[in-house]
C-alpha cells in the first residue's frame, strides 16, 4: 500500500476502508443532502447490495480528520481499466464535513496514491451541475472538462448537466511539487 507518509496530509489522513466502516458509510450515504451528491445519486440500496457496490472498486479510502481522529468521508477509485490506463474517482463526505475546503486533502491523497500505485494515465470525475459549487475552483486548476452531458441528472425537480472532468498523470506530475507542499505536515 505505498509508504505510510503518502497517506497522511496536513489535516487529514486516508486509510483503506474495512468492514467496520460499512455501517457508517451506509448511514452517511443515505443522509439528506449527502447521498444525492455521491455516485449513487441518492438511490437506496439494501445493505448487502450497498456492500457489494462499495467493494466493487479498485480501492476505497476512508478519509479521517487527524486531530481528533474521526471519519469524515470516503474517496473511491473504481471502474479501473488497466488496458486504457483510466479509472474513475468519487468522493463522499459526512454532513459535518461538507462545504469545508480542507477535507479535500483526502481526495488529493487518494489521487496521488492512484497515480503512484495504479499506473493510471488519467482519472475521471463526474460532477452533476448542482454539485459544481461544492467542487469549487479546484476543478479547473487541475482538471479539464472533457464532456458535458446535457440535462442528464434529475435532482430537486429539474434536470442538470453531468460534467466529466479528467486529470492526467502528466498534469498531476507537473503540479506535484505544489500539491506536495499543500499536503505536507507541519
């Protein structure tokens, strides 16, 4: 699993998800204002189907606040296609961690791990239009919008575009010094 210091950032750390995290994750995925922003789009699954859904990934990282240690989210790398060197990334945060900028360190740690250990050349992020504000300006700094599916996602009484962003390993490498400084512990 890579070096331990690569899984620790300034304010958060990531660790592989284990079975003991499933109930907590199931709970936040069905919380109002949370589940519809994740890749399930608010769909309700049975606990067994949910477990299978989550475990059908290349890697799942629980994102924890470092002090005090507490779970605040999960970064998931799924849909890995080793032939083409691509995978998809999703992110879910507990209600109390949403709309805070610093928990996104967990996403950066997971992406760094995916590029280093998975050998991917490109990672994709699908973001419904109603969720773009949660992603903020960071999406445009590192990623490129490669596709926009018009009126693709139904939420809150209307259809929204689905934005597909890509982050290449080349871009990640070009930004790695800056990103490592951001993640470095003090």
